């Protein structure tokens, strides 16, 4: 075999890949639909609010939050503007290093997360956990961790989201 020849996917691998690709597209869209319908926020906006709610003092640097939310800093800045207008976050210079901006979840933002979480977790349960057996759920966790390690070997991108 030529060392430059790609390792093409076998038929079964191709079917698995196509199924995973559908999950990667359709699951976020389904979660976004639920959050838009029930809470008037996008999945990305909810992720930002939820991550801040779990952070120490409900505060993160915008650059760190962008990595955790898997979005660019410019996308996060645009979304932060909307969340700030709604009164759910506020932004302030980082007192330890003024080159950075902090995103801070307000009390109203925490209330929004608390009100939104039950519907979101119900959607996650219905779409991800309910169709699987307990054994399949554990396998999915193992599979997900292996893929994350392959995508992010040093764990730097998502090290707080274990």
C-alpha cells in the first residue's frame, strides 16, 4: 500500500461517521429550538449564562468564556452585548489585568439560568439519555471522552468541563 494513500473509511465506519455527523448537526439545533421556544435564548446564550453560573464568583474572563463556549471572542462579545441589554450579565475590566474584560453573571442572569435549566435538562434527557440504556449511557460517556482526548490531547480547551 502506498504510504500516501488515505485510510478510507470502510462501509460500516462510513455509516457510523454519517450517523455521528447527523447528531453533531441535529442535536444542537434541537436544543437551540427548545431554548428559543421556551426561554427566548439561543443555545450559545444559555451556555454562556450557565458557564458563568458555575464559575467562581459567577465571573470569567471573556477570552476564557469564549473558549469554554466554543465561540470566537467577537461572537461572544456580540452575544454579551445582548445579554447585557437584558440585564443578565455585566462586563467590567479585570482589576488584576486591565487588558482583559470580565463577564459577570448578575442576579437576574442567575434567575434566568435557574428558570431555564429545567426545560433544558428535560430536552437533554429526552434527546440523549432516555433513548439509551444505562450501559449505553456509560459507553457514550467513554466514547465521548476518547474523542475529546483525540481532538484536544492536552485538555487545555475544556479542562474545567470534565
